[in-house]
C-alpha cells in the first residue's frame, strides 16, 4: 500500500496530540517554563536545518519573494481566521491560538529530508521504513507541542498526509522526470529555508519576536522555482 507510511504518520500525530491533551492541564508556571524549553529546542533545530544550505543566496531570494507573496495573500490572517472559527466550533477559547499550534507543528513535521525521501521510498519501492521512523518522532513531538500549544497541533496531520501522500502517489513520475541532482538540490535548499522559518517560530515561542511566520510559507514553493531555473539554465549563483 503506497500510502501506508503517510497514513501512519498522520495517525501518530493525532495520537500524540490526544495524549498531549491529557497532560495539558499543568500549572501555568510549569507550562511557561516548558514553552520556553520548547522554544529553545525549536531554535536549535531551525539553526541546524538552516545551516545545511549549499547556496545561501537561494535561501535569501526564496525567503524574500516568499514573504512578499505571503503578505500579498495575507496567509497569517487567513490562518488566524480559520483558527478562530475552529476555536468557536470546538470550544477551545482558553487555549493558545489554534493557528499557532497548526503552523508550528506543520513546519516541523513537513520540512526536512525525511518527509520527501520517505514519501519517495514509499511510492517507488513500497519501503515505508523512513516514514515509520518519522511517524514515531512526530508522535512524540506532537505530544510535547500539544502540552503548550494546544489542539491546533493535531490539524497539522492534514497537510502532512496531503504533502507526503501526493509525493508518494506521484513518486514514480517524479523519479522519472526530475533528475536526482535537481531533487537533491531542492531538498537541501528547502530544508535550509524551512529551518529559518522554524528558527523564527522558536523566537516567537520565547516571546523575543512576533514574526508572521505563516506569511513566509510560500518561500518553500519559491525554492523549487529558483532551484529549477538554476538547473534548467545551468546558472551559478
């Protein structure tokens, strides 16, 4: 089954979130300290990913154009509106914004080599080992995130399943039409660009900044476009 690894990944995120909800009722002082600890860990994770770039100019261009695109689309406010609507439906007004949990978890779970490589392995070879390993990691991560960011973390399972599922379903075509060199370059620069977004999320969690991270998300699409143009025209930056 091509989508087995992807579906297990989504289920593990949901289970982790539900377990995190059980631990959600912790004292506010403890919750604040845990939030700061998570923020520090997210910053380190983002920094590690951000430094993987082999051509940082691609990352800068992607973030700048992606930010402009995201601001034009007003993604942050749209996600907040969706979060507010969900909050009214499930009665979670006392929790951290659903959109914050959703965006934070989505970036952490979707960006990185494991999501792409694992989905390709599932689609081409029917090998789900990478995604199953990722599922365990994401499950524990969602549990920890939910204790401070609330139920919004669970909704990240939707883009994770869609993103990895599409890659897995079209893996054969991707492998056939996209050169391995281009795919490798995209994964590296996408990981680095996303890492900087995760770094920004960590700063937000610490209360150091209020960066509209959701408006940076189109940068991931811009990475693919820039890397594709460089490869097609043999440009060197």
